[in-house]
């Protein structure tokens, strides 16, 4: 067992009121946690509680603005985490770079009970980007290629063991094709489906309809061809309707070729509001309760919203965030540089 340095603080929890508005013209941003961290992965439990994973080995649960924190070391090194997911009884955090280490944190609903390594991969090309669970038993993680396909991990036993898929069953990646660990939103799940997005010299969508047993890959019109271009985020409303978002991190104002929608499960993609609306964004999400019409995208340039499935956009705030996760139809958590905030969307 590697050395784990864990420092826990007490925490409280209270409830807060919920609203049910479906159309929004403003957002109230309330900071719930501040620290000198880059926080690119969050996983809310409810309106009051949110897990996060960050750099400097830091993992935590924020409960009503009060942190319960852990610092995790692998051997003598503090890891950098950009991927997090949860099941009913555990939280999983996955590190970037070499070695890639996946931890299972036992959780009884109130407190972390134990931390254990469930997967370690050592390779100079290792770089994991995102993790998600279909249910309490089956989950998936993805990362950059170490051979000639994306790195894809699968668990079928609640996260106790993880197996890396062979490149024999995955579509081959192109030279210079990888993924971005910008927001833990490279993976979208719906029922048995999974979609994984890539970027760099190619920007494509990898799809499995059977929880990772078989795969296909689709081309997209998203800007590509340079190291920092491509798809940064994906979300699906149902098995047919999905959105991809990204752009060029080195030209964040450019709003051409950075957002697209599909209505056939990802087989074909159409650019939306091309040359209009927001430029680069690192995380996109359908708003719950809007029948697939409401979309919010966040990035370092700010928060953008569409109420017509991406045809038109409004800018709600220029406060930057890396990622967003909705709790219900009007409350979300978002994280960014040195902070986690709760977002209240209002009429």
C-alpha cells in the first residue's frame, strides 16, 4: 500500500431552497470554496454537497461551504487529479500523467471511510482525462493514446477492478489525436451508450452502444489540426441528441467551428451558430427539465446559455470556470481556478 497522507476536517450540512424556472436571463454566482488549486473535476451529491478533485493531490467534499479535504500521495509525489465520478458507496479520482493512478474512496453518505488504489498504469505516454459511471457497477475512464488507440478503462464490479481495453476492439487514433483534461467532460453516457471525444490534429466522436464492448468512430466539423484545437466537452440529452463544444484554446474569442449538434446519435454533426455566440468553452451541459433545448457552456471566458438548442446564445457572466455540473433545472456547481461556486440560474 502506497503512502497516503489524509487530513480531514469536520463539516456541516444544511438545505437550501430550489427554484423551478426553465428560462433564464441571469445567474447568481456564490463562491462555496476557495483555495490555491486548479479544480477541473466536480461531482455534486445534492444542492449542498459537491465532491472535487484537483492538483496538489487534493480531493475534497464541500458541504454548505465547509470543506472536508484529503491530500493524496503516490509514493512521494502529490498527484494531479482532473477526473472524478461517484457511485452510491464510493467516489473515484483518477490522476493525469505518469503514473496514472485511480483511487476508490469509500463513502457512507457522510464521511469517507477508506482510500485504496484500484488501478495503476506506468507509461511515459499515460495521460488520463475523464471518468464516468453508467450505474453503481459499471464505469468507464478514458485518456490519451499510449499505443494507436485511446486509453479506455472499464469496470464491471463497482470499481474494484479496472481493465484497459485492447486496441484490437477500439478504433485507431490518427497521428496527433488525443484528448483534453480540461473539465472531466470528455465522456457522455445515456442508458447503455457512451460517447468519447477527441481533439488535437483530429476532432472525432467515439461511440459504443453496449457499454464499451464494441466501438465506432465519427468525424466532426469541429476546428482541428493544431495541438490545442478540437472537442473539449460532450453531452447527450438522449440516445439521439447530443452537443459537442470546444474550439481553439489559443484563440478563445474565435466562435467558428467550435460547437456542433447531432440528432442521430453522433453519426453526423452540424455546426450551430457558426461565427456567432460564444467562442472557446471547456464544458457544456444540457439544462435538466428543458426537453433538450436549454444548454449552458462555461469556460475561462465566461458563462453562455442557449434556450433553442444552440441556435442563439446569451452571455450570462464573464466570470470564468472550467467545468459545470447541474444538480437540478436551476442550480449547478461550477469550478475553476482557485474556486468552486454554486450557480443559481434566474429569470
